[in-house]
C-alpha cells in the first residue's frame, strides 16, 4: 500500500523478517516483553546502524550510521521489529512533509492532502496501518501536528525524558523524540520503552522511564483544565473550533471543570520560535561540510568544496533557516534577536508554570486547520509556519504535550491537544486516556482500498 501513501523512504525487509523470527522465538519461550515482535517505523532523522539515514536531504544521501540512536537500541532490546525509515521535511524543517528531497507523503484520509510535518511519514504510516507504531521528533509540533492531521495519537514527552543521542539535531533545546500510535495506551507503552536516563545525552533527565502502570486508574471527574484564549483565536477553522467545543461539552458532562485563562506570551510564540530554532539549526548544521560524511561536491579548494556541497545538498527551506539563524547570531544582532527571543521564552515558561499551579492541564486545538491540499500553502511559507501556533508553547517550555483525534470536519480529522507541567508525563497520559474513552471518534481509522 505504501506507493499510494509514500510514508517510507526505505524498508529493510530482510532485517525486519530476521527480527520477527528472533522475536517469535522469544515469545515461544515466554521470554518476550509487552512489545516483543511488534513492528515499528522510524523517522529518518534517527541514526540506525547499517540502515541509510538521510533526514530526507540530498546532503546525507548514502550515509549509513555506524551506531544506533539510544531509542533505536531500546527498541531492539524490547524485541520490536524495525520496518524501515519514514519520510519527513528535510532535517525536520517544515509542517507539510513537502520539503523532503525525495518524495511526497500523502494523508491516508485524503490522498490529495498533506499528512502534516515534519514527521509526516511516521504519522501517515500509523494512520494507514502500515505500522502499528512509529517514532517521530518534535521541535515545534512535528509529532502532534501530523498526528492531528492524520487522526492518530502523537505524544511529545517532557524535554529530557527521552534521550536525543543519535537524533540528528535541528534545535537542540527544543527537539524531543516521541511516539505515534492508534490510541493512548499504545503510545504510553512505547513511551515506557524509549524513555529513561541516558549518560550519552548531557540533557537527559535523571528521571526513570515513563510508567504506563497507572494509565487506566484516572478519572475526569473534578479535573480542572485551562483554556488559554490566545489558543482559540479567529484564525482557527470554524469546523475545527466546532469539534473542539463539542469535545469540551462532552468532557464537562464527565465532570471536568473548564476556565478561560490568558497567557499573552503565546501570541509571540511563532516569532520567538523562528529565531531560536533557526539559530540552533545554523550551529547544528554547520557539520555538514562535504568533508566527513554525506554528499561531497567538487569546488576550488576547501572553501569551494564546502560552498558547493551545501549549495547543492541543502533544500530551499533549510538554506533559509540557516541564513536566518546565522543572521540572528551575528555580531550586532545577537542581543536584538536571539537574547530577546530567549527572554520571551522565559516569560512563556513562567506563564505556563503559574497556570499549572492552579490547573491540571491545558486544552487547545492541535492545528488551527484540518489537513490542507498538497501544494496549497507551498507558496505561503508564513501560513505554513503559523500551523505550529498551538504546538510551539510545549517546546518552548519543555513540557509534555499530546494530540488525539476528537472528531471530524468535512471528513477530515481534528486534533485535540493537552499539555501538563514539566515531568507530569504520566498524569498527561492518564488524562488523555480518559478523554479518549469519552470521545467516540478518537480511534476511528481511514478507509483505504
């Protein structure tokens, strides 16, 4: 089915079948864990030993890592079967998966529409049931936004709960790996396998792995959930807003108490993000020089080789963000842009911390619009960037966020986002599970012939 969807950049058939046989032997001896033998797809910015890892970029075509990312090692230890690598926006920079250097990925609900991004391949693979689980990375919403557009669950853990070792970096203070799944329980089980402290990652939290044991012990009755008015703006599609409001009414009947709050810094989130993330990308992507690995173009001397390699290897969106980031970090502009953006980020963190002192969670739409047609927003880069308006705050604050399907508008899924305070991942998953049980459309799947 994948030729219709375009979710996978590569499928390692032989290794997958070998892993499946090994898993079956473990199961036959009653030695397997809860996910032993379960197939999984990996976003192609996760290093995989012996399997090409390209970040959907020409500059890394042909690069085969000599090591596994920590999360990949954990999946293998759990006995999971790695099917292959999924498509993404080049170096995870985008919200439509149209910036891939290699192919388009299509939304399983409507093959003329985008699956979202940057983890569009991972989201589409789970939505179309090409894989029951997948991993993505989330820098400004790249797990939650495609999960919303594809009608599945996408979970971004607290920053540091999941090791970033072996994740090819975009924005190091924002990136976080997380699961895609068909329901909250599956996402929780996968999160338990991939999280936990890793000495190979200096930003890794000392906390134990996320536990799924108490997932089904929660209740909606008496929960206090905040509705930031800045996340319910006029730019939100009327059909999306209708579905979110309907979900809120259902949750009220289940005993949830809602209150509108104001967090003014949210309005500055997109602007702030598009200074901090490109600045970090400018630094992180400096290593792709044609000398050590990946593409190497011919040029005059060392400088010429670097110039030609980067000119021919990077796509338009990546070049744009590198230039913006380099400018924001340059002498004379560092204080005016990068330092000011970090100050706004601190204010946003403080506003959310204050909110979580009073409320159990924050609720909002995940994406202000449902899945859009491929090419529809290609010539309007600002419109694409604004699709991360609701998801960026969780990355800025490092807090956990999850998206789950809450219904449909014009036959397309609508994502509902929940956020909790830092290190409250188990609580967030518990709330999301209860919400999922209350919303009948949450686990509906597309019909693909």
